[in-house]
C-alpha cells in the first residue's frame, strides 16, 4: 500500500497490534522520523525508543519533535547520545544512538517499561543497528512477546528484511517531498582519478567552482557532500572569499555539538549558508533553507581486514540509495536542485554494503557473548564473516575477555566488565587496568574514541586538547568515572603522567607494540611492518606503542598515532607475554653451529646473547647439524670403500626381495635426515658434534649397520657375502659397486673345473666374472662361464700360452686342477 505517513498510520498501528512487527518504507520528506514516534506515543502505554545512526540526527530529531509539542528536549521527548542526554521521568519518546540500545539490551534484556523500539534509517545497515535488531527479535521471542518492533527506511529493499521479520506487514508511504531537479556536471576530462593528488585537487576545485556557480544562479542555502574532513577543509579554503551574505559551515562527526548545531541552524535573516558535510547529513536531518545540493559522489568508509587486524579508511563511489538520500535534502522545504559531479550514465551500486561485512567485530562479539548467545545463533539479516569473527575472538582472548565453558565461548569476569563500558573493548581494557594512571588512560581513550586530529604521530601533544575541547574533556571525565575514578576528573594529573602514554596504549594494543629497525621503520609484535615519516619526532624511538595505523601495502602499515614505550616498562607490563627462544643454526661460512638465546615479545627481540658450552640446547644443535649434513650431502660423511660395498649389498638384497630390506641409497638416507632432524638413522651418532671438522669422527659404520636387524645382517652375510671361495681355494672379494651388478675378478687358472657361473642371493643373481691373466689383466668378461670354456677359451689359450708359458693352459679346463701357481710350482707339489 502507498499512502502519506498520516494516512498510513492506522494500517501501521494495526500491524503493530496484530503482529508486534512492522516495516515502514517512506521516502525522504515524508516526516516519518519525527511524526511516527509522536503518533505512536498517543497509543502506547510505555516509552518508545527510536534509534538513530548518528548523534547529530538524534539530537536534531528530538529537539524538532519536542518543539512541535511546545516543549524543550528532555520532557516528553528526549535524547540520549554518547556524553550527552536530555531525559526525565516525563520522557515518553527517547531518541538514542544505536550503541546505547545494545548496552541497554545487554543490561536489561526485557527492556522494562519500553513498549516499542523504532529502527530509523535502517537502510544504512550499521553494525549496531543489525545487532540491536537481532537482540530485540530474540527478546521479543523469549521474554517480551508484547514488545513492538518498527523498522523504518526511505530506500530499503523491503523483501529481505520482511522475510527476516515475518510475519511483518510492509507499509509504504508516499511522503510530501518537493520535486528536485537532478543535474549532472562531471569533473572536466583529463583531471585524473581521485586516488591521485592531481585528481583529488581537480575534483575539489570543480566542487568549489560548482558551489560558486550555483550561489550566483540560484537562491537559498546549499548543502555540499564531500567524503571527509580533509576535503571539507580544502574546499573551505577554496571558498574563502564568498559574498558577505553567505556563511560557510563544516559538518562532520568529530565537531562539537555546538559546531554541529550551528551548521544545521537556519541562516540569519537576509543570509545564506553553505554547509560542507560528510555523509552525516544524508538522513534524518533537515537543514533549514537548503534548496541546492552539490554532491561530489564520494564517501569514506572504514574497511576492516581480518588478515591484518586493522581498519583503513577508504574512499568509494557513493551508492545509488545514498545518492537518492543526498538529493532528497534539496526537496525538504521547497522545490530544489541537486548537482551531481559525475556523468549521468555512470552506474552506481544499488545500496551500501552492510557494515557487518567490513567492520572490526570485537565489540560485536563482546556484546553477543554478554547477551549470552553466539553470533551464528542470532537472527542477523547478514551473517558475520567467519574470518572477521576469528579475528575478533583473537582480540578478546588477547584482552583476557573470553574463555571456554562447556564447549561454548563465554565471557570472563573481566570480559563482563569490558561489556559494561561504552567504548571499544581495547580502550575499556586499558582504562580498567590503568591503576594509578587512570586519568591518563581516560584521556587517551577519549582522544582515540573521538578521533582527535593533529600534526605528527605522537599522541602526547594532543593531550593539550583536553584544555581546549569541552567535548573531549567530558568524554575523558565519563570514562574516568565509569572506570572507577573517584571525585572530579584530575586533568592536571594527565599532563604530569603523559610519559606513561606508551605504557597505557600498549595495554589496549599489545600486538602493536613496535621495535625500531631503522629510522622511521618498525616491526610490530604481530610480525607486521609499520612506518612513519622519517622526519616525525618518533622516527628514532627504540620502542613504540601504536594506537592507530592503517593496513598499508605489501605488509607495511602507516602509523598515525603512537607514543614512545620504555623497554623496562614493556617487560614489566607484559611479562606474561615474554618468552625465551634459543635460536640455533648452521653457519655455512664457518661450518659450525651458532647459537643465541633471545627474549621475545611476539616478534620483538628484546635481548639476544650467544650460547656456548653447557648452555647449548642439545636438541636444537642436533637438528642444526643434521640439517647441515642433509644440505651438504652424503659426501661430507666419512664413507669408506667397505661401507660403500655394504650399502651396495643391502640395495642388491632390496632389489631382490623388495621393501623387507631398508632403502640405504644416498637419496633415501638424506631424505630421512630432512624429514626428521631429531629422530633419524644418524642422530644417535651426532652427540657432541658442532662443527664440520668433527664429521670425520662420526661412527658411520655403526649408524648404517644399526639399520639392519640382527637376522637380516646374518642373512646379508650369507646371501650377499663380501668374499667368494673359488675352485682354487682362494677367498676372492666380490665388488658390489659396479652399476651392472656384482663382479668377481679372479685369475683364469683359479676357475679351472668350475662349470657354472657363480651367483649370490641364493643363486638368483649371477656374478659378472672378470677372468684375469697371470699378470692380473682382464682376458674375458662373462656371465656364462660354461659357454666361455666351450667357446672363447680356445682362442684365449692359443694367444696366452706363448705370452705366459710358465702358467698352465690345458686343452680341457674343466678337467684341469684349479690353481694360482706356475707349472714348476705345481710339479714340486
């Protein structure tokens, strides 16, 4: 159904009474934010909570509604935001920011006294809104079936959400928005990408010139959308010489409440205003008198990387729903104009990504565990990514906030205390453990939470903002009080204690403690690299505690906020994280084992000393020497010809009988060393060896022979003997090393009478017989001795009998007496 908000109210009220759930889709200008809560107030017994994604929108909406009742904020309509609240016992409609609702649900799951919870601008898909909606649905299901839940949006795709909320009627209202003339004015060609300095400057210059042109051509005030504070300041500089009747106002989240209120207040009579704003001005906010919007088409968002554990601000193209919201700002009070600084044909993504996909989920996981559930059990519109949840759990474990209980993750008592603190768990952890340094810790937490800006990376000079900024001081006071501080906030103690800033920040980010490698370059305890400008005051600090940095490129992040950290303080505060490590390695240059004992905190090396003598860790020395042998190869070991023969005999038996025999090849022996440096065939014989010069003393015979059990060793001697007794009675060594197989080299006369070719391995492997002359020179090589006697012997006899007349050369060698003697020696008997 499509109807104005007032006309749709009966249907909305009926939906809430029937189903206790409803989804209202109403375009910009419909007045849903301010009218619906007041209309519901007349029909609800309890109070109404309405969530707004931003503090500025919450304050503005509450004041507008209260004024429509002829009251100031804090009576029937009030608000509660970080560091500020205007509520009383009379308050029936309370406008709150999303994080406040989550903490209220955790502390009071029944939402006592609350009749209805309204989620405004839900299309922004903030993590807190998604979480709070899931918790409200669980509370409604288990504790408060009468609790009414209303989700409102101007540009939300209702199908997915209505399915999650089912049964949930969807009511669509037309609203009363004035027509907006959309014009396109792209940046001139050739200006480059916004990611480059020239491209950024060109777009900002084009934005400024568009503002000047529209001021000259149109009437009324103007709202200009830019991605961030830096761009707002740059465009403000370019607009320094505006006419006297035009005032210029920045508008972003880090401004004080007074500065934000000045930006959205109506222009003075006869005056016009130009408001340079971030996306804070997209929704739930009416800036009186604005009828022209200039949209640069960019926004800035935080993207969390589970791989690095860090968030980085990225500048992205605006999505279509956000562009529509921005254009709607021009049609709130009269027909307006929206100038878009991109091409009309440019295709934008339809809607923004849910924050749960890109956020640091440590606060989310803490809230969910405090609720008593697990992320996968919640009715979330978009499930939390597993990698981000794993990173969040790792962060909470580092802070001592989680434990395992009956197979489920649960909060420790410290984790429960962190969950009660209205800040990131890292900062809450710092404040709760600060002890006597609590005033400083509260100030630092406020600086980080409020995203203080300043020159240089050192956080200490920024503490001076406490004296200048009421907002910052109030934040520090609140953190001090919530963390157990007594009495008034002792601001002077902060400055007396500022040298402890690094110690405090290291409590919040222990994995970001950093050690200098060279000027401006550091190694984090997590192992990542980090850097800051070499001209920065902290560039030569031996150690830093880093509070803010981006993910960087190629593994090196850029440090934005840090403080120096004393080594002794680091060791005292984080003694439970210290570990000793003995580093033992083989030095190829000196061919010896080098050993050092290091004290580490994560990847930070706090001390590094040489180890010698009895302090050497035997297992690591053994591993280093074993690896050296494996790298150098078998040639570095004290092989003998006898050992090589033994190796060949075993490999022959393996070829004959298969894997019943060990593989003692060079390749297998070296592979065994590499695969198991501490438990291998050589390790028992390496005791005391620390240098290459000692390799010659290794009992390689014992090491190799230990590979054969006793039974196999006896069988080896039996079936692959070292020697063979030939017909003459001599014991002749068998050479097992030739590639073609084992060789028996024997004088021809000693083989007289031997018809069959000798063999080993139980007769399965014939020997290659080298028949030698009386002088020991080869006469014939054969593996068929019988064939030789019958054939080639006659030719050998005819040739050799004249050359060696003193030795017998019978016509029938098989009938002759085998001998190694001459004829005369035989005759003498």
